[in-house]
C-alpha cells in the first residue's frame, strides 16, 4: 500500500533505435489531444485508483509513449474510468479515451 | 352489383405480402425474447395490463399525443395521417357492411365507390351521410399530407430544425404512401363524374370534371388501377421500411406495459421490437447537444438504430454508439420512448468484449469495513473529491441536523462502477459493485446518501441495495420538511442547472428547486428540466475532445446566465467542475448554498 502521494521511480532509459513506437504513434492518431500533454502529473495526483496503490496513470501513459509496453495492460486494469484525471488535466488531454485506446492497442483490437 | 375487377389484384397482393412478412418477422422476434423477458411475459400475460396498453396504443399510435405536446402542428400532421386513415378504413368497412348485408369481399371497403354506382339514396338509408363522412375523412388525411409535403420543404414551422436522412427504400415507400390519397381522390372524382355517387366534396369535384368533359369509364379504370398499385406497393414494401413502425409500436407498447425491458448485454427479441418501432421521425436530432453545438449530425438515436438495424459495418455502428454523451436528452424527446442509451451500451459492450477482462483491483481489499449501525452512509463519489466544497457542506448539514453519518469514501473511494458500465466494461464494473455492496450492506447503515448523480443513479438502478438511496438534494429537502434544519432566505438570485443523470436520469427536478426557493430567489431559465443542456463533461463520452466538450458547456452556461443570476447552482460535482473550469462565473452546489444559509 502506498501511504504517500509520491514514491521514487526506478531509473528508466529508452533506446530510441530499438524501441517499437508503432503503437505509440497510433495512439497519437486516435487521441490527438495527447500531443498536448506536458507530463505535469495532475492526472496521477487526482487519480482515485492511485490513492490506494502505486497505480500511476502519468507513468503509464509516458511509458506507453516511449514504447515500453510491457505489463501496462494489466496495470491499466486498475483504472475505474471515473474521469477525475480528465477534469483536472490542465491541458485538456482526453485521458479516458487515452486509457481505453491504450488498452485496445495493447490487445490489438479495432479502434472505435 | 359487381364486386370484382382485375385492378384490385395489386392491392390484394400487397396486403397478403404485408401479412405474410409481418407474421414471419414478429414470430422470429418473439422467439428471440430472453429467459427473463419470457418469464415476465408469461407471468403478466393474463393480467389487466392489456387495458392500459390499448389506451396507450390508441393515444400514441393514432393520436400521437407525445408529438403533439412537442409541436401541435407536427402532432396534427401525424394524427391526421394515422387516425384519418384508420377512420377511413373503419368507416369504409361499416359502409360496405351496410351496403352488402349478405357479405362482401374485403377490398370492397377500399374500392367502394367504384363498385357501388347507384345513387346514394337508393343503396341504404344513411348512405348519403356516409358518403359525406368519407369525404370529410379524406380531406382530413389530405390536409396532413399537405403538411408533410410542406415539412419536406420547410420544417421549422413544425418545430423541427433538422429532419432525418432516409434510406432509398424508405423514400420509395414514402412516395407510394403519398400517392395513395391524391389517387383515391382522383379515382372517386372520376367515378362520380360518370355516376354521381360522391359526397359533398367528391361530387363537387366530379361535377367539375364532367363539366370539362371527362366522364370516361376508361380513364376511371386507369385511376383506380393506379390507386390499387400505390396501395399494393406501399403494403408490399411496408415490412422492409420505416412504416413497419406502425404495427411494431403497438407490440412494443404492450410488451412494455407487461413489464419487459431491454437488456444491454445482448440483442434480444425486445431489442428487435424497439429497433423497428422507431418511426424515423427525427425528433431525437434537434435536442442533441452534439448536433446543436458541434454540428455532428450522424450519431443521434435515429441513426444509431438505423445502423444496428441495417447491420452496418461494425466500425460505423461503434463510432456512432461511442460518440454520445449519454445525456438522455434524446431518450426524453423520443415519442416512442425507445431506450436509446441501453441500445448504445449494447453496441459498446459488444465492442469492448475483447478488453473487458477482470480488473486489477487487488486494492479493494484494503478498504476496511465499518460498523455504521444507527448512522446514515454518505457516499461523496469520486468527482466530489474535486469539489470539496460540496462534501464539506454536506458534513455541516449532517451536523446541523444532528444526524450521525459515515462518510464512506472520505479517504479511499471506490468508484460506483457506472462510468465503466457506460463504456461497456461490465466485468470490471461488477467487481467494483460487488465490493461497494458488501461494504454498504455489512455496515448496517440505515440509508445511503450520495452527492454525485452518476453514483445515485447507479446505486438506485443497478445495485439493488436493501436500504433506500437518496441524492443529497432529496435528503436536504426531507430535512427541511421535517424541520430538522432551518434556512435563512438570502436575496441572491440563483439559476439552477439540472444535471442529466439527476433530472432526465432519475426524475429529480422539484427537490433542488424547493430547496433553492427556500434560501434564495430562484430564476427560470429557457432550457430547463427535461430540456436542460448537458454540461459537456458527462462521463458517457470518450470520443469528444476537450475543445468540443467546452463548446457544449459554454452553450449550457449561456442558457444559465441569460436570466442574469448572481450564482449558478447545480447538484452534480461533475457539472460543477465543468462550469468552474470555465472560470467565468460563480457556481455552487445546492448543498453549499444550504450550508451557507443554515440557521443554527
Ligand atoms: S494531467 Fe494532463 S497534461 Fe498533466 S500529465 Fe496528466 S495528461 Fe498530461
Ligand atoms: S479515470 Fe482512471 S486514471 Fe483517471 S482518475 Fe479515474 S481511476 Fe484514475
Ligand atoms: S428514436 Fe425516437 S425520436 Fe428518434 S427517430 Fe426514432 S422514434 Fe423518432
Ligand atoms: S444521449 Fe445526448 S448526446 Fe447522446 S445522442 Fe442522445 S441527445 Fe445526443
């Protein structure tokens, strides 16, 4: 259980020569507003599911955008689609569409 | 008297095809009712519920009351076509019965004037009266037809900005329908020009026709033939066109009266009846905020049903079903009361099936049970955490009323599951609902009060809890009536916004208004109650981008600001957050206004 609003993330690096960015690019096509994301973390701070656990929606979408897809689908299943992230995002990113589309892409199902 | 002529064959063929295909279709749909629906029908079929069903079918299928309530001219148009034609058939049968007491073929009522050439006075005692009545009825139908043609050119006076784009088959069928009545007029006139057997209208026209030298049995025959072809074409196409709604609506009304409802999980027989009871009237288009504010005109109820009915390419069906706010405006407007949003969920569920796996909700177990015996349970809802003013106000109100409460989602909230459900993630939603139910039932609380209309609707409709569920406006209204809290009346002018899920969704319109009346000056706005505008941030939608949602919100704000209030009140945290994000105008929850004006 995560008692505080913050935790220390593992160091990560993305090798852009080998990363497979196909899905990430497709995500931007499907949810264009994601281009506006500034990574502020407002979504994570407001997140209902994140209150309980280390579920971190900003980290998930950032990882996705960098082609690090492993394990994301399972983690995304913690989201309750409650929409708080959507209402706090200062850039107007359609976070719920982002979540549904990430799940669609990770499961290779058709877009809406 | 002769009673057969070759030209009645097209008409008879049409009637037989109509009967055959209708019986086939209805039989197939009835067989598709799911287990629960079958059980409900079996249980209620011998009850008196067919009586209100007959009344409703008469009122809506023939008189079109609900449409007339929206716009009387539009109602008149539908009524004169439906009821007028119905009476033409009924009175025609009586007329034929009196003229042929020994029996007559069924087409006699339709082609009466052709076969009964004798002077009306000689046929049966009241024959002249009948001839006049039939003429008046035909005139009535023709007036509706004239309006329908006029509506095609200019629909505004009939209360409609946009009308439906019909499929080619529907257009052909409609053309056949529109030909029927002028052709009947022409045929009867042609006959009366020769035999003088018309009523007040037909005879007058017939005399005119004879006056210009047309009194020709050959011309007469052609007219009746065309009339018969128009009828036959219409009847033959009817089971495959929008006009199937005429009979289907009657069945739908009956099943609905028996207590059958649609089920979003699968396409059942009842779904088939709903899909085909839609008359494609297009009334669901104008009110839709996605049409009004964004000019997207292909996703409204009529097109959703069309795409499901026509088995459109899945992708099209899905994009229509997904791009909707689930604001229920179209559901409130639809004169046939079709459960459009259940239908949308049905498509969404199909589409999400591959990713509707079980949730990763291990954290649910970290939420501890609570012993709330003797208390009320208060569920703020996820969104209320973004509008802490509302939950703080509710806590102050509980204290002022001396009510012990358990704020069950104060620090660890579990979503009610409705947002997932609306998007078609049933499995995940069920996990959340199971946990919430367990928490609430085991707490022993006496009632559940919630501040979020989304949760409220979910707890009320989808949970089946053993304790009563109230929205906070209902609860405050109760406290005021019971005298458990007292309020000061301020001179602030307030405009109230009806949240979709609370108003159209749950029918709560009066409670918040009574409360606001007691504490402030409540103003009227142009679009309120059933016509309230969605705040644009309804969680039913994931397709619209923020810019589009803002446009819808701004339109709602404009409506609220129009009577020049000091503050806008609402009763939903999502609406409040949507409005406050516009940073233009003070917005408060009804609970906050109450808390400010408590007399302790
Ligand atoms: S709140 Fe919006 S801008 Fe900030 S990280 Fe989340 S999605 Fe990006
Ligand atoms: S919608 Fe999902 S990610 Fe967003 S706040 Fe709710 S639980 Fe968190
Ligand atoms: S859904 Fe209802 S309102 Fe819309 S076209 Fe059909 S019958 Fe008319
Ligand atoms: S629910 Fe609202 S947004 Fe959706 S189609 Fe109906 S009126 Fe339009």
